[in-house]
């Protein structure tokens, strides 16, 4: 964004130069093209360059000399004024003028101060930081600003009105009082607004997030610039009254503008450190609003436009007519101001939709309001895009480009129709994509509490295929959309499809295994073969499925090892997370053991497992005793099965073995002891 602003500023400067040349050349006849310039040497180029610099400084010197010479009119006017003051008639005239002016000033100032005594408490009350919403705070700040302007306007109006009542026929004196009243009222209004916000009474009245010392410095610089501006205004207006030559007016205007520009630069330098620290604080702050986040990047580059705005505002105030330089500068500033304005407008559009439109729609039709929230981003995108188009047309019209003649031409109509068709295709594709994704997410992220384990596995399955389904949905929507856009641009699609077909056939041989993995995995997921978190045995390796992609499955073994199996290489799959699991217990007892006691302790173990808080939620059914599985010369192998929840049979088996050892010892059931035979061998000598 920063680079875009800098590039746009450079473009405006170049455009301003071109525009000035066009305005300057307007009204003159077209100059016939000169013959082609022949190549020159480097020495000639350097000579022409230094000659141009010399001519520039010579013209600058001549301009300043003409300006200083023309300022002799001020000196001559002063000498004439002093000479006239020596005459009794002039002294009497000036005395009466001074008395009437003093009466007008005193009356206007007293009335303005009385009004201030009534308005100032209201301004302070409006500036208090109260627990209101942001919109109400902004309204009260605007009200306090308007109230602070009332007093200077009353003073200027009363000063001119009272003096006109006292001297209705004195044209020169009325013009002088008009200059005094208008200039002082404008400067007083500026200083009042600055005083309200830059010199608050207490911390509760402060609305600018800078230190009090920085705000005080800012007010001092504004007061200095206002004083210089007022002096420049009085000097220029006096010069017009005495018909000062144009060179003198230009010198006064340029010198006062340079002084104000230097003061503005020093003011920005004094604010730089504090403002930079505040920007850094706002960057790392997590509580800032979206509007502040969008406007902070523009603050770092606001120094130059603000300085130019101060100078051009002064020049526009003291001059009666706009020249082309002022016009170009104002156009550049207005165009640059559109960037933060668009950010604020986009933020207001979203707020308007959320706070007002959604609230009224919810009152009229809740179903339609929910649908509007569902398509909120698309609605915001379309409204903001329309806003950008309107602002772009306004910028073209501001810079005297006629957008309407272009849109009404054949090329403009063709471009507009194609753009509208492509935009419609993209919007429809976005709506279909967002609608499909929303329905899929709404089904997967159901708010109903699911207690049934089968339903939980079903949800796990859908969450597993969510990524694959999302990619398939995108391909199914955007592939026809791209083809429609290509057809809409009048591009023959057959020459494009032919090489794509050959390329697809060539890639099919190279990525055959990848395609095999993709389709095998997709059908495995559709057939609900496994899901994330299942305990499975793949190609003889046991573990839990950690993640699934469109091509491979990742298995985490019990020792922490991570195995990756492409779908196409899976030859055997055992899923132990479906419906239930079974803990198969095989243990041996001695051949002398009483089988009734063995069966009895198995029943007790089953009851204990169902009573134990750690295992009762894992056991689905009581123990199923299959009986004697094998018989040997020293042991009897007993087989029992306990049905458990999916993948919980290992925990149940561990608890069963612990209880089995305890009960075998308690019941005195003999352990199997292998029988040994001893043979005596005698070796005959």
C-alpha cells in the first residue's frame, strides 16, 4: 500500500506537469512540428544545460528585483500618509475614523465575549469523555467545533455592521474594516478550533491521543502560522487597495508562503517522534478497530500532503482567483485524500449493513436476514466495488477526462459489456462456491450434541473428506467459469483444449502413481474405510491415523514413529475402530485346577470391570467364556472374550490381567508347571 501511494503521487506530479502545459497552450494556435533534431555532442549538451541554469537564475533575480522595486509603492504610500497626517483635515478625518473603529471594536468584542461566557461551558460539556457510543461522541465533537466557530463569526459580523452603521458612505474605510473583520474572524476561528482540541482543560476533555506537551507545541506553531498568514493577508489586501503592481503582489505572496511552509515543516519535525511512537504503539495494539488498521499506513506519509495543504490553503485564501498551479495542487490533494476516504467508506458500508440493514431485515424477515448474513462478504464486496467504480469516474472527471464519451463509443461499449459479463460470471461462481462451502460447513459443524457413537464416526468421516470435497467443489465450479470467461473474451477454445489434451495425456503416464493414489484414497474415504483417529493396521503396521491428504495417509505408531502410506500402496487394512472391539484373553491353569472355580472368578472379574470407574465406560457387555481352548500334559488354556468400545480392548485387557492374577492367588488355583522326565544313562565300558 505504501508503494502504491508513492507511485500514485509520482503519477499525479507528472500528470500535473502535463496538465499545466495543456492549459498554458490552450487558446493558442497549434505550432507546426519542428524538423527532427540532429544528434549533438556531449559538450554541446553540457553547454545547453548550464546555459539553461544560468537563464533560470537570471530570470529569478529579475523577478525579485521587480518585486522589490514595486514595493516602493508601500513606501510612497507611507510617506504620503505621514505627510497627510500633518494637515488638520486628515488628522480630523483619521481621528473620527479611529473613534468609530474603536467603538466598533469595543462593542463587537464585548458582545462576542458575552456570547463566549454562555457558549464555553457548553463546549466543555460536549468535549467530556462519556460512556457513549462512537457515533454519539463524533456528533458531540462536531457540535463543539461548530460552537467554537460562532464567536469569531459574531465578532467579524458585528465589527463590519457597527462600523457601517456609523459610517455608511465611506467606501475606502468600509473596505478597510471589511479586510480587518474577515481576516481576524477567519484567524480567530482557526485558533479557537485549535485551542479546543490542542489545549483541553483536563485529561477527560482530551480527544487527540498525543501528550499534552506535543499538543501545546502544535498549538504554538499553528498560532505562529496564523499570525504570519494574517499579516500576509492584510499586506496583500492593502496592496490591492493602493493598486500595487503585479510583481509586488507576487513577491509578497511568495515570501509569506515560503515562511508559512518553513513553519509547517518545523511543526511536522517537532511532531515526528511523538507521532512515530504513537503509530508503533497502534501497530502492536490488538484492541484497535478495523478502521484504525486501514488508516495507520497512510499516517506515515501524511507530512508532505499536510504541508502542501497548509500552504495551498493560505494561497487560496489570500488570492481572489485560482491560477492553474493552485488548481493542479488542489486536484492532487483531493485525489490523494480519496485513498483514506475509500477505507473509511468501506468500513462505513460494512457497519451500515451490520447495524442497520441487518437489524431491520431481522425485524421484517428473520429468514432473509440470516441469508443476508450468510452472503455478507459478497454483498460488501459488490457494494465496495461499486463505490470504487464511482470514485474512479469522479477522479477521471476531476482531471477533465470524459469517461462518458469513452463508454458511449463502440470500444467502450464492448469493453463495458465484456467486463460486465466476466464480472457476472465471477460473482455467480463466488456465490456458488460460498453457498456450497457454507452448506458443507453447516452440515459438518452441526450444533446438535451427538451422543451416538455411530453418528460421531459419521461426522469424523465427513470431516475427513471435507478437504477433498472442498477441492472437488472448487474445481467443479471454477473450471466452467474460466471456460465461460475465455469464450466471453471471443477466444477460440479449441486450439487451447487440443494442446491441453495432449499435455494431459503426457502427464497421465508420468503421474500415473499420483493419479492412482488420488482416486484410491478418494474412494476409500467415500466408502468410509477409515477416519482421523482410528486405530488401524495397514500392511501389517499398527497405529492411529494422524492425518489424511488427497494422496497419502499418515499413521502414528505406539512408539511414536510416523509412517506414511500412499493410498495406492495399501494392500491390507484392518480398522479396529468400527462398532466395537473385543478383548480376547488366553491364559493357562494347571491340569489339577477346579474349572468351576475358574469360571466363577472370571464372572467376578467381569463384574469388577463393570463396577470400576476406569473401565465401566469401556466395557460394552459381560465376559463371554468360550471354555477350554487347548489341553496339554501340564496345563489347560482358557479362552474368554469381553466386548469393548472401539479401540479400547487394550485397556480392558490390561485391567483384566491385573485382576486375574489377584483372583488366581486368592482362589489358590495352581499355575501350570511343565513336567520333566529324568533319564539315567549308563555308559558301558
